[in-house]
C-alpha cells in the first residue's frame, strides 16, 4: 500500500457532501427510475425456480443462471406483489456497496487515500454506473464478483492459493455472466504484456503454477452448475440458450467491420502501452497501475469488437477501474487558481446533473409496470398462463417458449424461429395477453388483436360482436356476453343465454333481445374478477 496523504478538512467535507447527494439521488431513483425490460425478464426466470420450473428447459433465458438461483429465495420470501420489481432492487444495493468497497480497497493499494476516496464518490455518481447498478440484473452480481477477485489478486504475492481463490471468484462471475470470458481473455493479454513491457521479480515457474491454480478454481463452479443441469435434463437447452441462440444471429455490417479491425485495434493499444512503458522503472504499485490502465483499454476493445448488442451494462466491470484512473489523472492536473476540491466538485455536480437528466428528472416511471402487475395478479390466478414479451408479468408462465427481444425477432423474420404464438396460446388455453405493441411478431400480433379484448394494460380472450351478433372464438373456454351495464340477454347459438358458457373454437352467434348495441364475448373469469372491455383499468398510467 502506498503512503497515503491525509485528506484536508475541505476535501473530507466535499467528499462527504457529494456522497450524501449520491445516496439521496439513489434513494429517490430506487422508487421512481423506470424499469429496464431486462429486469422483469430476470425476475421471471427467478420465479420459475420457485415454481418448480427449470431455467432453459422450461423457461427460455439467454443469461448464466447464478443470479437467478441466488435471488429466487428472496423472491419466494417476498411473495406475489405488484411492486415486486421495486422490492427486488434492494439486493442490488448490497452489490452496489460491495463494488464501492472493493474500489476503495484497490484504490488504497494502487494509489493513495485521496484517489481511492474520490474515485469511490465519483463512481457512485457516474451516470451509467449509477443507473445500471440500481437495476435488478445479473450484471451487478457479475461486477461485484469481479471486483472481489481484483481485491484478492492485488492483495499480496503471486501464490497458487491466492490465484486459486481469484479463479474461484471468476468462476462464480462466469456463472453470473458469460462476459467473464472476455474478462479472462483480457486478464491473460494484459498479464503477458505487463510482464514483457514492465518486467517483474516473480519467477516464471511460480507464475505458471499460479495460473494453473487459477484455471482450476475457475472451472469448479461452472462445472458444478453444468452437472446440475445435466441431472435436470436441461443441458441441451442450456447450450442452445447460451451459445447456439447467439451464433445464429445474422452478422450486421458494423459487426463485420468491428471484428475486421480488432487485430489492428489491439495492436495499437499494445504499441501505445509499450511506448509508455519505455525508459520507466516499475516497482510493484507502478506495475499494477500499468496493468489496470492496459486492462481498461483492452477490455473496451474486446467488448466493442466481439460482444453481441453492446450496451453500457457490458462495461460495468471497468467502471471502477476507470474511476481510479480518471481520479488519479484529475489529481495530477494543476489549473491556475483551481484547487483539487473545486475540480472534484465540478465533476461530481456534472455527473449528478446527467443522472437527473437520464432519469428524466426522477418522474415516476415505475407506476405503469406496477399497474400492469396489479392487473396480472387480478386478472389471472397462479397456474394460469399469460402471454407477454419477456416475462413482464413475472409470476405467470408464458406459453410461447422464446422471449420476444431483438435477436429473437430478427431470427423470426429470417425463419430461424417459427412464429408459433397462435398455436401455443390455443394449446395452453391461455386467455390473457400483454397489450398490443410493436414487439409482437406480425402473425402473432394479428391473432392477438383479432381474438383478445383490451382490459387496460393486459388483454383477455374474446371478441366484439358484429352487427348481426356474430363472433369467433379462438381459445376455447367459458365466455360471457356482456354490454356496458352488465351481461346481455338473448339467445346464444340458438339456445337461451343464461350466463357463462363453454364455447368451442369457431364461429358463434348471439341474438340480442334488447336491440342493436355494442356487445362483447369475454372470457368469463375476467368478467367475474371485475374486468370489462367497457371499463379499462388504470389506462392513464
């Protein structure tokens, strides 16, 4: 650990004030920041484990399973509730705190007190980290495990035991996100480059033994998980969801270009690192700082050139490192008549301003999902299927296996995944579906629009009657004929209508004894549970 200069009183006050602002903003965002579409998808998979379903085999998912397995008990403890996504953001606060604590430890080892403490505060306010670390997503567990492995890695001499523990943590990270593969490749590249460019006093034989121990630790948790899924009969499904599903995605022009320039980009990064390392004597702290600066650059190139659907969450693991590098540079800047405290506050306020901007002024963007969840729990009962995009309704099983996100929709357009929504909805006797929207495949969208009635945020099976009383049933089940004030009176298929009746698929006809008016055939349980196409629930949210 480096000699750490004491923080001045003004620096301590500034850091405490900025961190207090960060915590206050996080408290507001916790309840009001919009839900990302990945959050209910992850939660739906975790719910599947509590319901006796097996990830990949029974519920499609394109993420590693550790996050869902780890949080499923918390979900079971919380029970079915409309604000479950808010509730399940609470564990993310623990992971957020763990990442900040690890950043502080690494900063103290590689730099000094001022850099470490300032980096932690700036990281907590950095907009991408602030918002993504708030969301219920596997990337936060991945980031926390990665940073714990960095703490172990930098905590002492190169020994097989230390590297075994680091490998064990990286194996857990791989069980939380496949992006760990990119982390491991980046570690190897940077370790070799640092050894070549900066030298070192660790014998090569010890390095080889340590790397072998790390590889052994890395394999343990993924191997155990693989064995569990083999025993559950879900191994082929796991391979498809985590690997085959992505490899069948078409290559966009920007993907081809990114992968073509990858060798040149890496060569440029390594050449710059070599030039920087020349004529410099490296002690252990300097080698670590060189290593992590190089790691930041190489990981960014690796993800940018090779990962599918790159987004800010993919860079969560380099944000703590980036915060340390940026803060160290900030400390070296010496603008005339501008103190370090002034520079820090300017950056912190800028970050906080962008957080407020990207969070849309903290307007409440969670109410719409809570409303939809309230409808899902009111309109359906446990065990009844519900057709949604990606698991947005969390507690109900989707009859169509795939999630309707970008890669799936593209493969459906190319004919690689058949649009069997209509067949699956009918076969599962699914009478409730998510509202209309652009994510539905064309054929599925036509079917749902024609055979489901709007209930607000969700739809129930049924149809508006034509002027002559005709309508068609697609999903067999019990139906009622309703008008604005209640159930209608007349004859259904030639016999007196006296309430809910089982209707088979196909055409039906209702003769109204009152006269021409708007009528609907509606799934009877929806009506009995207080839902009607004439009185949409909570549509204004």
